[in-house]
C-alpha cells in the first residue's frame, strides 16, 4: 500500500459563545482547523485533523496547508503509510516545528494502520487499560456569576470534575473560583488552570488563597519561560501542579521531571507532534512516578477520537484521578462526523471500529468548509 495524495480541507465550526474558553492566554472563540484525508492506492483512506489556532499553536490553516503540500506531502507520497515512525522522522527532518500540522498527518497514518489490521487503534496500542475515559469540564474565565452559571449547567449535564480558568487577575480569579464552588457544592472536584498567566510570586499567593475552596490541582501557574519557576511554585503550594504550556516535546517532559516542576503532565496530540509522541511522554511520566492527563485545544471529532484511543491504552495517563479534556460536543454546535463519538458528561469512549473508528459527513464538511 502506498500514499497517493494528502487532501487538505479547511473548516471553521462555530463554538457556543457562552461557553467559549477564555483564560490567561486569551480566548478560543472560533476553530479554524484543517481536516485531512490521506489517500492510498487501495480503497483505504486515513483521516487526520490539524487542530491549529494561532494564539496557542503558532500555526493556522494557511501555514498547515502550505507545509503539507510543499514540504511534508512530497516526503510521504509513494511510501507505505503503516511505517509511521519512519515517516514521522522524515517529516521532522524536512520541516522544523509545525507540530500540530505533523500531528494531523501522523493521526491519519495511525488511522490507516488500524484499518489495515482491522482493529480499533487502542487495541493496536496493546488494548484497554480502562473501559472508558473519565473527562472533566472547563469553566471559562468569565465574570464570577456567569462562570457559576456555566459550572452549575455542567453539573446538571453530569460532570463531577471541572477546572476553572484563572491567571487573569488574582482577585477576580479568587472571586470566580469562590462563585463556582458555591454553585457546584462540596462534592465536585475542582482544579484551576492559569494558562501561564501568573508570575511565580502571584501564583504562590493566589494558589494558597484558593485552598479555601478545596482545589485539588493547579495547571500551568506560570509562563513556560523557565521550568525552575514552576519548580519554585510547586515547593511552596499545597496542591499538585500540572504542566501544560511548558510541555511540547519529550525533552520538555524530561526537563520538568528533572527539576521537580510538576506532578501531572498534560499531553496534547497536536502540541506534542502526534499520538506516538504522546505515548512516549506517558511512558516517561510513568517511569518517573508521575501521572498524565490529556489536554484539549477544543478538537473536532477526528482528533477527539485520537485522544480517546491514546487515553484508553496508556497506563501512564491517570484519567481516574485527573480526568481528560475531551469536550468537543459541549462546545460546538455540531461536528463533522457521520456518527457522533460516544462522549457524554464525565466520560468518553471510542467507536469500536478499525483505526480511529470515525468517518466524515460530507454534507457537514461542505457546510463548514472555508476555502
């Protein structure tokens, strides 16, 4: 089997503006992503998704499409798509960075591996370590009353774990978490996510203040400029710290572990450069006595499926203690899949079909296409 073409489809799927994520690094109010079809000389087609938003990834639709057709595609066309590691290395040799774009292609290659084998992807990775993937909700960094309403709505949907966006202004951050805790009651597990928005001094002070509301983790309290900043914070606060913006590569994970900067690593398929890279980070964390979760860039259905397969088969991802951010159906008006993923409040499962298990709905793709 040989790759014959990489088809790129730019889409823009509307986000529910009431629940659009706002935090320490700005707002995610629209998703200009790229869907991929990797065609082969057989009837099999691999699906991928480039979940690129410039404020987070430094990539956008134009750069992704340009890089695929100019640099990456020529390196892959004519090759066997099931040689995922070899083709990933070829992509990295010909183009620096652009990890979200590479991850979208790698995702489609893994989809083809599963389709060739006739197995869901998580079984290719060794089978399930859990029957479903626990998930949490993300409460946007809005005014306290509005954040509290959204949190109460999430509890009504069935969520029992959530995080609140902070890192905007300390007093407002505290007021927001106070309001959310009052709205959800004492039994909902609550974390906070600063998206790197605090200085080390403010992070220490504010996390200590937030202890009154029973938070059980704090995500990326400081900017990802120096891992020792987060290590300093970790030594002086009473809750576990989660690394997100500080973690892109396997080497980033090693640096965080060496200096004792985090208790939990948040793995992104896009930010890390692919499913394979995510599996390596999870294994490294497991070996170091840490745990992981799966973070989100508000992926659409194709990438959400990849996230589910990764979490289903990775013992280094401690989703029971730190649930994953697999949340697309709660933020988008609709998706681009022919059949929705079995994602509900608090848990997600894959479709039991070969590869990623998903197919595109051509009518929905055409509706959201933005050529």
